[in-house]
C-alpha cells in the first residue's frame, strides 16, 4: 500500500512539474485563469478522527476544503537571523501553488492516511523543518509543517500547534520534499512586490528590479534545536521547541 501511494504521489508531483516547470510559470498560469480556485478534484480527503480531535474541525476544514495551497521552504533560524519568517521559522523559498489534484492528494496523505501516522509510541526527536504548506480557504488558513529526517507533521492554527509522529509515512514526506525542492525559488516579500497572491516570486520586470535593489537578511547557520522529550499527552503550545511530539523508534 505504501509503495502504491508513493508512486501515485510521484506521478502527480512530476505531472505538476511538467505542466509548470518553475514556480513562476505556475503563478502566471493561475493569474491567467481567474476562476482556477473554484475547480475541485473529484475526491476529497477524509480526515482521521484522532487528528480532527487534536487540531479542531475548523483547522481541518481549511485543509480538506482549501481553495488554494501554497508551498514554502523553511528552516530553523540562526541566532542573528532577521529575515522573513513563517510561524517563527526562517522562510527562504517558494515552491509553487498546488493544483486541485495535488492539493487533495497531500491533504489525504497528511491528515487522512492512518498508515502514515503512529499515535501510540513516543521517543526523543529533534525537529528539522523542511516545508510548510499553507492551505487557504477564504481569508482563513491552516499551516502544515513537514519535518525530515525527524519525520513529523505539525499543524498550525489559531495560535496553537499540534504535532504527529509521521515516521511510518516518512517515505511519502521524503518524496514531497525532494519533488518540491526541484521547483524552489528564492522568496521575496509579496507585500514588497505588491502581489495579491502570497508567492514571493517576482513576476514582472518592475518586481524583479524591486527584488534586486532590496537587501534582505540571508539565512544564518542553523542553530540546533533543543531535544524534546515526548509523551502521549496533548502537545503544549508555548513554543516551537517546547512541543511534546509522539515519535516512534
């Protein structure tokens, strides 16, 4: 079953890459189709009750019924980092707008595939942020963080964060990370570029000139995150490195 899921994911990711060879082309395509957000894939994800109970129905509804989803590259910020951030982590790249089929597939794999999650076991683990998928519905949004090789999926919503042990689905996360990294482009503030979509990739000559003439703080050497002792208890929400995660050996 895992191999089948892996190949399905690979197929859709590669098809997406073929349709839009760069994130910039994907954004231009979206802007040319003003009703693109209305299109829905035939099958929507069915969330796991355990995840819904932890993060809440509204957070899950943004993921399952998202009208858009955006992919960003993130990392632990260094001690002197003062560049762009997302949920307290360094935001360094933009990896595209997910089409409806890919959006639904990722939703199913991240919150609807029981084989991917271990709810029972726990272990010590160091968070390694790699990607953030922002699922948007209306003006509300839920952020889903993907960590590897410490395999976890953390869901940010309403000022709270819940993390889940994703070690059984680690291969799926690795495929996502590898495939999206091939489409990665440096991130520039959408507000600075006067963009309506939060893509952070210059689209016009004016935006390219603005990006070239604006200095942003580069990413510093990553600061090692503190070890976190896990337990089956509900995750705390007092800070990123204070999370109680459920990870298995």
